[in-house]
């Protein structure tokens, strides 16, 4: 199992968990007390192909190919 972990707002932690190569990514958010935020399945899992598209979109926004008010 592979995990990326990030501190986010309000003392929470976001973990992106992938159980196998090219597998879906699970979004896991917990607060500072270890309570896990409930996320509907249709939002909690990112298909591997969608993750690749998200990263490509991010890179294109950063290099100016795409425009986004959120990614600068």
C-alpha cells in the first residue's frame, strides 16, 4: 500500500492511498483527534486515469497552457 500524506486546514490530515500499481486512489481525511471524515464513494475514489488527467491539468495550468483561477 502506498500513501501520500498532507496537513490541511483546521488540523486535519489528508491521505491519498493506493493499494496497487495503477489502482484507484482513496481520499482519506481525518481530524486531529483521529476521527475520519465521511466521504461518499463517488467522491472518495479517484480512478488511476483520472489522477493522471488531474496531474496533467495541474502541470498545464502551471506552465500557462490551461487557465485556472484555482491553480496559479
